[in-house]
C-alpha cells in the first residue's frame, strides 16, 4: 500500500513532536494536529484489516492470472501460471505488500494484452476485479 | 531568513511599497497543500489592508506555476468572476526566501469541505447556480487579450486532451510507488478513445470544485480560490473536474452537493454559450479521475520524500487515492473496451 501504516504513524509522530512555526498560529496548529489524529485512527483500522485485505486481493489476482494463463503467448502465459500457483507464505505486511506489487504488475501486463487482443470478456472480468480490489481497500472514515 | 517570517513580510512590503509597513493578525490557513497560505492585515500610511500571501512550500502536492496563478487572478478579477485582486508577484523570494504572491483578502465567507454531508443546505441550489454559472463565464472568456495568454502556452484545439493526458500520465509514471492497475487501465482507455477537438480554447481553472471557493452562507459565491493549476485548454476539463464524484458527499447524487447533473449542465451551457457534448464529456469525466489519482499519487511520494511532515499530503495520498480508485473502477465498468 502507499503510504504504509508505518509511514503514516511516523508522520503522526512528527506532527506531534514538532511545533509549528510561530507564524502558523494556533488555528493552523490545531487543524494539523486534528488531521494527524484522524490519520492515526484510520491507520489503526487499516492495521487491523490490511493483512486480510491484501491476502484476499492477492488470491483474487492470482485466480485471474491463472484463468488467463493459457490464452496468451507462452512467455506471458508461463509467468502468469507461475504467479497463479504461488501462495502467501510470509504473512508480514511488508512481505504481503511486496507480493501484491508483483501481482499487480502482472495484472497490468495481462490487461494490456487482453485489450490488444480485443478480448471483451477478459476485459470485463478484470474491470470487475478492479471493483473488488477498490472496495476491499475502502477506508471507512472513523476507522 | 534572518529574523522571523512576520519581520520578513514587513521588510518586503515596506521596501516594495516605499513606506513603513507593519502587519497584524498573521496566521496560516490550513488546507491549500500546494502553497503555504497566510492571512494578515498590513498597516501602511494609516490604512489597514486585509491581505493573503501565498508562498511556495518546500514540498508540494503538485508542482505549479505561481506566475500563471497570479495572471489567472488578473485575468478574471473585476470581470464577472469573484477572483481576488492580485497585488504583488515575487518570483525570486526576496526577504521570504521562496517565491510568493500577495492578493487582497475577501472576508466574510466560508469554504465547505467536499466531505461534509449537505455542505450548502438550505442554499445548495443557489450556490450551484453561482458555481456553474461562474464556471460558464470562465469558459466563455476570450483568451486573446487576457493576461493569462501572456504566460500560458495555447494548445491547438485538437491537442488539448493529449497535452493534459500526457502530463498527468507522466506524473503517475514518475511518482507511482506501488503499482496502480486501475488508473493505468483508465489511461489506456483515454488513449484508445480520444475526444473531439475542443469547441474553443478557454482558461481552465484546473481545480474548480467544492472546497475551493468561499460562499457567504446565504447562497452567494464571494471568492473563487486556488487557481494554481490554471492553464489554457478545453472548457470541458473544468466541468469534468467539478462534477467528479469525489467532490460530492457519499450518498448525495447532486454534483458537488449542489444541484443535479442536468441542472449543472443547463446552467453551464447558459453562462458559457457553449454546447455540452455528452460523448466528449465521457472522456473528460474519466480524465478528471485520472488527474485526481495522479495528484494523490504525487502527494504520497511528496509525503515520503518530505520526511512525513505534512498530514494533508498523507491524507490525499492515502484516503483520497483509495476513494478515487473506487470511482475509476466504477467508471471503467460502464465503458466499452
């Protein structure tokens, strides 16, 4: 994900630890701290959901890569099949994120190939997958 | 900067105006992630002048040109658009070390949050009339002769879309930290289905939306703000941005939380004298969400590169980006291959 929960919370800590310059004034300072607090609450919710959401997204992408592996040239098809056969062994967030980045890159490549081939059904399937990915990462305001 | 910020402002204004100037009530305005925005009163020659100073930040949500922002204000101030009066442009930074400009402050208004439920009730329809009417008047302005024309490149009518798409796709290419398949699919769609040439060349505000104007609480728009992304291009660009679902509260079908889509288009057409082209607008609506996602991707990178200091960059690069992914996926689902 971008930014990571670690980066978000580092930012919150920076805001709390660093006083605003005098020219900013108290209202600006309060607004900045209020936004940092909102980010902290959202990050707490994200920390609870992120691993499950990323595992689900990775599985969903792998299913699409696997379903399309036979339809394209052997080089791309082989890479798709190989990626589809993997599972998430390391369940730490950075590892899941790294796998997710690799799967997303393959998905981008696959979607480009599907478009070039004029494969309407394949395109529809991937767009539906995008919808599920976006909803799976939805941030409910309030954590 | 030797001395404080306030002393720097006083020294600068005293020098430029050729008269001793002091300032009172200095404070920074929150929001405005692409400029540091300060409000204060300048006291010069016994006169009190309410002012706004917008300075380039060390890191920004988007790279923008303060000269084009200044000239955009100059193009529309006093010409039927509630643009604040631009006063001083300082591109070298001088006493404040980073480029800035000064404009007159318009008091007595509020800016609604695009995320607040029903932000303009009970005056939503009146605000919508003003909002889309003003946008129509900006679109209608003849570019030759405007100060904007002195500083902005004028694209050919059939190149407006390509220039904007190439620019924002380039931002995504340069700043993407985690692969973004949804916005990339939208970019490819936009390349496959180019829109017709612009009906006319217009000034494009670039960030015309809920939250970027002041209203008086009774339905009247009193200031159009945040012109930092203004440029010349297709007038449908601003309309697409203004109507993006991001700027409407969840569950509210009115564009910007103001009026229905059909009503917004009717108001815009009447004020601009232009004809709304639904086919072309499909392109500009999708482009608006691509541009938004480019800005949020860029802000996430700035947040990381800038040492995680500005929460607005984090909010944009994370929360707003997630919302735009949903919007883009929904739009793609309604379009042909």
